[in-house]
């Protein structure tokens, strides 16, 4: 056996690297395509009715935690689902009658909107036994609602997962 002599600073750096680079085999991630299901309920943005909201894609992380017994695996749980703190989406709203003119063929105003996501309070996870693996489905939906300032905010984040 060989011994190495290192300084305290080198030892601290080495320990920090070991701690930060630890691999957890239960950590998973999935790129999710998100659709918005709240704008069909006649929601408004800046005083205009919403015509369309483009789908958004982002990465969610989650843990797959097996529960072991002496006879094998008792169950598998998908926990700790998290994603970005905010997403930017493209939104199209109908023009008001006074904003339309005869030369303009476009009846919509396109804009970008930043939506804040609170994964701890807004997340709804639905069990999907048809999912062919244990984890999160690649499709999600976000329910929106109007706020008092004429904008939009997220009411809920809806994701399907498969547990066992």
C-alpha cells in the first residue's frame, strides 16, 4: 500500500469533488412536451381572448425509488418530480375589433410570456398503468388561469407517472 501526502487545501478540494460528483442510480430525467389546457375556457391575456399557446418542451428530473423486502422488490415509487422554475411560451391573442384594419390579414397578436412554475405546490401526478416503464410520461399539461393584472399564471402542472 502506498501513502500520498496532500495539503489540507488539496484534501478539501478532493472531498468537494467526490461529494459533488456522486452518482445516484435512482436519479432520472425526461424531456417533456407540455400542452396548455386552460386557455379553452375563454381566458384573456392583456384584455384579449387567447387564440393559441404553443407547446413547450423542458426537462423534468425525478427519482425512481424501489422498496425492497427479503423476497425481492415490493414496490417502485416515482418521487421528487421537479422541473424548471419558469418557462417561456409563445402566445397568440385575438385582436380587438378596433385594432383590426382592412389591409391587415392577421387577426392575431403574437407575444412571449414567462410562466413561473412552483413544483412543490402546483404539481398533480396521475397514475398511468399503461406506461411501459417506471417513470414520468413524455407528455404533460399545464392549466392556466387569469390573474388580477390581466396576465396569466399557472394553476397546476399535470404529469402522468407509473409506480408499482
